[in-house]
C-alpha cells in the first residue's frame, strides 16, 4: 500500500508539474486557463489539484519527473520497514517519511513529507495527511480518506517562508469582550441638599463590555473606532450611618442614630452605548503597544435598589427597597481609556445628574479603574 501511495504522489507531482526530463508539455501548455487538474488512476481513485490562480503553475513547470521518481524510490524500502515494525507492535500504524530534493540556491530546497496513518484495531477508518513544500513559497496539503475514492489536494501560496499556518484573513471590524473594574465617586454641585461621603472600597463599578472595534484606514492604520454595548453596575456605599429614602416625593439622605448599620448602599444597573475614537500603536515586534482613546456614551437605567445590613438581637438582617429613588432614567457622558499592551485604565464621567432635577441632590458620578481582557 505504501509503495502505491508513494507512486501516486509521484504521479500527482508529474501531473502538477507537467515536465519530465525528456521535455514533455508543461501544465500551462496542456490546460490553458483552467484552475483545476483532475487525475484519474487505473484503480478508480481520483486526485484533484486546486489552485488559487494560474500564476501558481509557474513554479511547477520546470520540475523533473525523473528526479522525483529517483528520490521516492530511494525511500520505498524505508517506508516498508516502518510499516512492518508498526504491524509487529499491534498499535495504530502511523509513520512519517521526509524527502528532500536539493535544487539551485535561488529556488531553495524542495521538501516532501508523507505521513501515513492506517485503520486502528477496531477497524475504524482514519485519514492520511501529507504535506508537500515546493521551493520556499508553495505548500500543498493532501488529505486522503481511505474509506472513499477521492483525494483532494489544495495548493496554498504564502509569502511567509517559515510559517504557512499563521496566515490570517484580515478583518477591519472585530468583536472584543472586556471587563471594567473600578470605583465610584460623587461630584457635588453647590446645593442645599446633603450628600454623604462614600466608602471608597464599597462603592464599586463593574461593567461587562461587548465592544465592536473597527480599524479605519486600512491594515496598517493606528486609528480605530470603538462602539458596542456595555452593561454597567454601580454601587454607592454610604458612610457614617446614612441611608437613602423618599420623603414627600423627594429623595434625601438621613442619618440614623437608633441602629448601627454595617452596610447602607444604593445600587443601579444600566446599559450604555459608547462611541470612542482610539489610537493603537504596535511595537517593533508587531505586538500591541501604547493605546489611547476618548469619546462619549449614552445609556438607560435598567434597575435600582437600596440595601441596609445590620445586627438585631444577635441576628444579621438585610432590608432591600426596589424603588426608583427619583434616579435619572437616561444618562450620558464622556469616557476614555489609556494603556500599554494588555494593561488599560479607564475613566467614565456622567455629565447628567444622578437624580432628576428638583427631586434629589444635584450630584454627578465619576467612575475609574482597570480594564481587563482588553
């Protein structure tokens, strides 16, 4: 079977290159403008050579069939010997043989790697995988299904002479998921209504971001536009035993003396849509470097509640109030990010007041922290 396979590979190369040592017609002479070559074997097998364009045929036209046959026959005994060893082991038969055909310095060395994998002990049909490198820029992948009668051969051309598999299709727009973890702070206007201080570590900001990042100006451009959706969660932890409550359709903060609260906070959730131009620069090794962006956002409040936690008669109690507390439904503001490589810092400033006009303290919110999974 292995001898037949190697001969089939030789016939394939002859069909692909189209030139023998005796000076036969080249592929270009025989098929004209076609981009597919079909070789039918005597045993009914079929091989298909698929090319991206006719220019790829130029690399095959001066290849010698005789030289390939000499190299293949040179290693037939080695393949048969490996097959015998594999059969004695009683394990799944898999072997690899590499043929190197030296050409002139300009065209480089041709390398043919044949990997043969047969059926396992249960009779399950496996696939054979072969890789052929012609010169420096052409790679042929052969996938053979022993259970069928068709062999498909795809030819891939790469300008990268060392890493064929790292060719990636360029996309100007990509989705990116990241998480913002930070803190909240109040920015107060001069107002008669009192606003308590916030406990820094208890006033947390978390945002789950599904960003759409579009590169503007082509593959080498550093200019990007960031949009998408952000689901934000704000916690405002009040200091010095203050609670939030509604009185006469107004939201106020009241200091409680009868009970010592372990926690007293207001929590809100919202969905935001950012629009932020960004500059992203790459380092000399091609990896991400310095990046900076600034833009705006608009959003809508999804929910809110207050929560207090305290001890009473030796038991811990928690009370929640799922009220609106006259919070503004719509919000808008400025947002920015700056960082290097995978480390990013963000800031988000709500230009609108946290509470509706004349219904609560005139106070705005600023959030800042780290952006993860950028």
